C-alpha cells in the first residue's frame, strides 16, 4: 500500500463534545479556556499564555499590544511562511529579512548579527518543521540590541533547547492548533508571554473577538472529518493516491495538489473569531496525551536519519541539549522534484513548498542564497506517529532506490 504524506485525525471526542456542548450551552464560553491557558503556560515554562483564534492572529495581537510606531523595524527570516513577513509589512512596519542557515533552516545568527541595528524593534525567529532554530544565539543578539524576540512556534510544541522549551526564550511565542499540528483543536492557537501586563492587553484583544457560531463549528467538523478520511490509509490508496499519480506532472493543478502552501493563503480570512470553550476541551485532552505521539514521531525521524544520514542532507539541530519534535521530517535534495516524482511512483507521497523564499516581499532585488536553495530543495518525508517501523524502513528504502537511480546529482 502507498504511504500518504501525512495523517490527519479528528480530535478525540470531536463530534461527541460538540453535541454535548450544544446541549449544555458550553460550546462557546466556559472555564476550559482559562484551564488550557494555565496548563499550556506551565508546560512551556512561560508566565502567561493566551488562547487566540490562530497563530497568525496571535502575532497580530502581539503587535497590537506592543503599540509599535509605524515604520518600526522588524526582522524575519527570508525562508518561512510568507504570512509572517507579510503581516509585519501590512501593519506598516519596516520589514528586513535575513538569510536562513542550512542545518536548522532557521534564521542564521551570523546574518542577524550583521543586519540588526539599534533601530530594530522586533526579531521574529521561526522554529521550522519542529526543529528549533539557533534560538540561544539569536536571543543573545536580540537582547544585546534592546530589541524584542518573538518566537514562531507554530510547528514546535514540545521542542526545547537547554531544557527550555520553544516559546519560553523570547518575550513572546505563538503556536498554531491547526489540524496538522501536534495540538489540533481544528483551528486556534496560543501565545506565550513573559510580561503579565502585556498578557492582559493581549487577552483583552483576544476576548474581544466575536463569538463563533454553529456554521463555523459545522464547517470545521466536516472539513477535519474530510481531511481525516482522505488521509486514512484505505481511502488514500483507493482514491487519493491514484489521483496524485494522474495529476503528477500536470502543471499548476498537479503542483497545487502536491504542495503545502498556496499563494492565496496569505490572509486573515477564516483565522479570526474568539477561541471557544469547546476547542479548549479538545486541547486539554491532547495536552495530556501528546507526549507519546511526539516520542513516536521523534523515534521515526531518528530511524530515517540513522539509515539515510550518510547520503541525505536532513534538517537537524545537532547542538548539545536540543530536543526537536520533528513535526515534519525534512531533507534537501538538489533534484527535489525528480526525487518527489520517483518516490510517488514507488508508493511514497511527499510534501514540498510548505515554506517559501520571502524575498519577493521586499522592494528591489535582494538575494538570499540559502533561502533560495531551501525553497528549491526542501522535501518532507512521511514519518508521522501512525506509521510502523516497517513503513519507515520502506520510506528509507524508496529514497535509497531513487538516489541510486538518479545518481549523484540528486543528492
């Protein structure tokens, strides 16, 4: 059987808790949001946590609470999710980008050190695909210049450096609870905050969002149920995999099917609305059960890397005392598209173009060689917790076969 690129699940008790909340009147408001915020803050090791409509909304709320003046300088990595620098620019801030480095694919501390000035107010450091960036070094540089560090932890729940979790290094961290993330509340997110006074302001903004409604709930339940269905191994093999084979090489339609990020997703549409009591109940349950799934994901990543590490350039952070969650096992292949095509023919579905080189957001021609290379070469191999060790070995074997077929230029 073919192996899908990812496995989406409806949160445990999703339908049952929705019906129960509808009957008891606790769908939208209740004590569970406060409980989730406290549990999340304690887990991360942050003084405060605030539930938000989405990760990107959380970043917007942070900017609102900071009250930065128009034209304030904000630095982001050139390689990442385009909505992050786009949001900074759309709010009237002066956007600067710095290149990534090719081990963690996060912001290069040396590039940051060369770019940061006393005019810099905010640095946004992204932990990509569950691998922490070099946040220790980045935090030192930011602090030395009196700037504010915001961690983009959308992929990195549970990861840590020096025993300090992602989201506890900066003044802020923001997390996503979308369906593919380690915590899945069918949308929503969390912001961790070091300053209680600023946390109060962020909470006021988050709580002032309009309540969601039954239309939202139905759409999210049916959408997530659909995603869970099409990534189910049986359905994937009967319908989705043949469609992928058929669309492979069919231009833009095939590319949209194979890719992660789509250019029309740089928007707040569907990413606002008050975080619900219902979502908090889903999140609390997963806070208590996520450790086993994270451990399984890490074990799969290490199994792949141990077998392929001599021939494949994997994204990793090999500094001492770094624990990644490997939300996506990521490798760089000079002939990424050919590798992806050949793996698909061998029954291994992959994902690419989830993150992008964001230099197009800047005026004029600016080159970021590592970001350009990352966009060309990054490929995500399936290694999610539901796979067996035998399936992981099959993925590794398929990669070995493809590289042997394509030759040295594909590595």
